[in-house]
C-alpha cells in the first residue's frame, strides 16, 4: 500500500467490469469507474439506472456477479459493510439505516468498535458534529428528529470512522435548499482534507455546482463520463435519459373561477407519536388553479392529504368545504360523489393493490363514485367487466401506460407507468377537484413530465388541483399558487411568479416574514 | 395467614415471570414466538421425567431448560431458516408441544414427584417477615429475580443488547450495518425457549410436583400477554407477573371467603378474573401510545430475508 504515498495518479477506488445480475436482469452491466483522492465524484442516473445497486456493492451490502473492485490499485473483495469500513469507505444511505427507537449515540455506537463506551461516543459525536457544522444532540431519540437531522447522524457516523471515501446516496432529496447548502459546505471541507466523495444524485444543477467529475448511468450501463461544470443541464439530462425530455407547457393563467376547496381552521391532533399534528390550516383553491404545497418530507403532508381526502375525516364538519358543501366529517366516497378525486402517495398498497389487475384497481377506487357505469343489478352490485375493461383501456391510452398484456397485475408495471395509470384513473372521471400527494416521486423523467402536463391540462379545463410535493422543480413547473407546509402549519399561498427558490427554502424551514432568521433554520 | 398467601403468590408468579422474560428477549429481537405454552409444557415434562429417573430435581431443572431450548430450535429453523410464517408456526409449536409432552410423561402420570427444596440463606432468612418470604425460596425463584436484573442490564447497558434491540427495531438497517440478524435471532429464540422450559420445570418440580397432562394450563398465553403489558421492559414484567399471580391466588381465597359467608358467586366468574384484569390493564397501558411505540420492536413478526 505504498502507492497511496505517490502522486494522485492511482485512483483511490476503481471498478472494472462490475456486473450485478438479479435473475437474468442486469441491474449493473460491466461498469467502469475511477474515483481519485480528494475529488467529489458524481454518479448520475434516473431511478432504476443502477446507481444504488452499484454503491451497495461498493459498500459490501450486495455481492457482484462479475467484475473487480480495486482499492488503491489492489484488488479487494468487500464481503460486508464491516470490511468496507475497514477499507476506509463510509456510506450515507438514501433511506436512512437508522433505528427510530434508539438514541443518536446508540445509533452511532452500533457501527463502531464495541469497546468504545457510549459516553465517549456521545462526546466525540458532539464535538465532531460541531466541527463540521452539523449540530446534533447525542441523547435525542431518532423518532423525534427531523429528516435533515437524521441525515446528520448518518454523516457523523460515517465521519467518526475517519473514512477515505464517503458515499452519499441522494442526500439532498430530503433537505431544504438551505440545509443542502450547509451539506455542500461540509462536503467541501471533507474534500479539502483530502477525502473523496461519491455523490449520487439525479439533480443536475447541484451536480454541476459541486462535483469535479461525473459518471452517468443508464439502464445499468455507463453512458458517459464528463466534467459536469463543462456541461449544460440539458446535455447531462440527455446522457441520463437517452433522449430529450418533453418540456411541460403552461399557458398564461386563465381567469380563475369559483372556489372549489375551502379549508379554514383545520386542526388535527397527531394520530401516532411519530405523526405531525395539523395546526389551524386555511386555504382556498379556485377552479382553474393549481395550488402546490411545498415542504420537506414529514412536515404534515400525509396528514393534510388524509384530512383533505377524507381517509381520516376530521372532527369539525365546517373545516373543509368541497364545492361549497361542508365535508369535514364525510368519508372519502362521499367526497368523491361531489366530484373530487384523490391520488395518495404510496403506489403500492395504498393507491393500488399490487397483486390485482389494473381493471380491478380501477373498480376498487371508483365502485361508489361511478356505480352506474361499472355495476349493474341494483342491490346485487354485479360487476360489468366489459365496462371496467374498456375504461382501463381508455385510461392506458390517454396516459400512454406501457404494460405487458391487456390487463396485467398492477405490481408488474414499472413505477412510472403505474403512477400514470393511477393519476389517469382519477383524470378519467374529469374530477372538478383533484388532490395529489407526491405525484411523481420515484418516477422516471418521461412519465413525470407526462403526469405534470396532465395536471396542468386538468386545471386549464376548469378543475381545481392541489399538488403536494417535495420536488421544487415540479412545483415551479405546475403551480399557479404556492403554499409551504412546515411542522403542520401551512403558509399563505403566494402566486408562483413572486416566489424565489430562496424564499421557499426559508418558508420550508419554518421561517415566516415576521420572524428573524436564526443561524440554524431547523434545529429544535 | 398473609405470609402464607404471599408465599403462594410467589410460587404462582415465578413461572409467569420466567416465561415472559424469555419471550421478551425473543420479541426484542423482532421474533414473535406464540409457542410459549408448548415450550413450557415440554419443559415441565422433560424436567419431571429427568427428576424421576435420576432422583435429582437439579438434573430435572437442567432437562427442563434443555427441553424448552431444543424445542424452540424447531421454531427457529422453520421461521428463520425456512422463513415460515411466525404466527402459524408458533401456534403449531404449542399444539405439538402439548401432544408431545403428553407422550413423554405418559408412563409417569400419578407418580408422586420430587419437590425442589428451598435454599435457606443463613441470617438473611431470620429477618422477620421479609427474610422468611424472600430468603427461604427455591433456586428457580432466585434465578427469576437475577434474570430480571441481568436482562435489564443486558438490553439497556451492554453493546450486544443494543444490537439485539437494533435488530428488533429494523432488521434491514441492522443487516446493512453488518450485524448478523439470523444468528442473533436464533440465540434469542433459544433463550426464550430455555426460559419457558425453566418455567415449565418450576411447575412440575415446585408448584405441583407431579405430571399432569396440560398442566401449564394457559400460563404460556398469559406470559405472552405479560410481555405486551410490560411494554417489553423487564422490571414491568416482574411487576405484571406478580400482579397477575396475586389476582389468581386472590380469587381462590375470595371463593373460600364467599362460600363461608354463604354468598353464591359462580366459580367460573372468579376464575375468569385474572384474564379480565389483564384486559383492563392492557387497555390502560396501551393508552399511552408514545411509550408503547418507542418500546415496541418495530420489526416484530416480520420475516427477514437478506437480499443478496
């Protein structure tokens, strides 16, 4: 290992022909990659491009089917995360590998030498987190922390092992713009110390901003390697997607019509200790308007959706009006009968039953609201299979749902195609009110632009649309007005044109005009 | 009189505490083993037979621990290696244990057993009342108290216990950290089996020193309820076990008192009291959802298959 002393010509970590097969499907196909010491290296790619599979192999969570990993020129086998750590590789996962019921210090202790006492770990974690500008209370229970704070635990945990390479998997997807800026500062500090960072993302702007080199993956293969600062977002996107992505078109705002959804004084206590309570929420959505609700995950989006959709009716009937009718205590079917449609967040198990056919999923959602179309025989409720099949066909054509066979199981569709079907299922009714939670989460760029266009078109045809999303690009693409949810409170709605990214970021951190800006926007 | 009642309460509560402690460790690792009743009765049968054959109740205790432990290995193999459904496998284990123990003990039905003698601590046992109650007990009682202290220390002070709790909270994350999920769960399941076996040995060597089929009489199920009741905390298992034992003994005395006074209370009603008490206390406890959720092993009952 004397090579590491020489000039930086020997990569810290190299990958040659790395392949991972799941059955006959190659999640990673003959991947080559070099990470130099002291560089921030981007791994770009869409969902399902094989980024996560690749880094799991680098961290010893998965074993490669073929190919080689070289650490400072020497071939190594990484059989477990423990061995990866031993080689100086640290990892910050996208879906945090944290234990909610344990404290911060206990979580960190789990990945360290068992001989180090918990008290010492607390001290070291506290001083390290201060040194890197990542404030953290070692005694807090993870369940009580915000997503940004949870990410800090992962980073501090990785840093405590003094790694040469830190892998970050989609780190900014859960952060406000300000929190992301603070993370970038930490990364630059690490780079200045001579450590390398492998930065996984599908966000082109931030990759251009902070990364020295980028490797682009598509369908498990490397499709390009470049210096991201020399590329345009469009050229990077082309490498990622393989074709140009359709831009979403929006006309100048049409005149808004009558109020379709009116929420006032909506307060809902938290159902579980890990849930968020809604505090005095008020909003108005008119016909022809898209109201986008921005916010960092876990600030009450799910709870707000449950209240709006009637999945969990609220105590106060007058708190929610749909098309002028008080519906707070009305259930989801009652609200659907008023012409409302709802698309919840999770595709599998919530919006759709994975093991059932598309036509069955259509019927499950609309058996009450479109009783006449899909059921016959009066009280016997006999299913009209011809009607639901033709409706399924109509939806799939309208939303360009790619599927195998005429009426496959929902679970066999890719995420993007299933999401197109689920949104299309509601659009097919021409709802006069539509509430969507995270419409394009984990969906490929092509499907995302198709769904966003459909939401805009629906509003233009005279419906009121509420989009709850964490994706700020999406929000600016579709929104007429933007409101921000933070710790269960909703800001007032601002016209989309009057808001900057920075303003939204401050609102997401819970800062409103009347308050001064403290040093750490999200610390409790 | 009060002292005598207290002694019977201790004897009635010890097997509940032991079996519940074992199940607590199993469940803290994220495995739900509903076979406590079966492992307990296997322990009782093995302990009684071994004591009869060797003449030593201590060899009986050992046999009870081994019987319960080995029997739980069957559950471990089915649910951890073959990834069978934990609820169904646990129920099957109970049914199998009840049948198998009847077979093992068949030749010994009606034989007078060997009672495990108390170990008397000199001086301490001379303390009035407390000394007589607490320091003239059998080995199994002392072990049950030591286990409460030991398991509490293990779970909340030792690093291995931290790993066990981590696995119970999220086995996928624990695996990603390089903790051996399956091996830890095997050990936790076997510890649960050994504790249930020891509880069974207490039944056939201390509580009623003889072999009767189905002599565990639902205590395994009560132990299971106790774990939830105690929100997976060892000291609360101790408190809950004794509360339950006290209600059980109390209802017996209440029956006698009622008879003497000439009041007619259906005996079935009084026998149902401990179970009704469990339900009431469970409702009160689960009212505080935060403590319950922080303590409940989040991956309880979920099968784990490493994705490699």
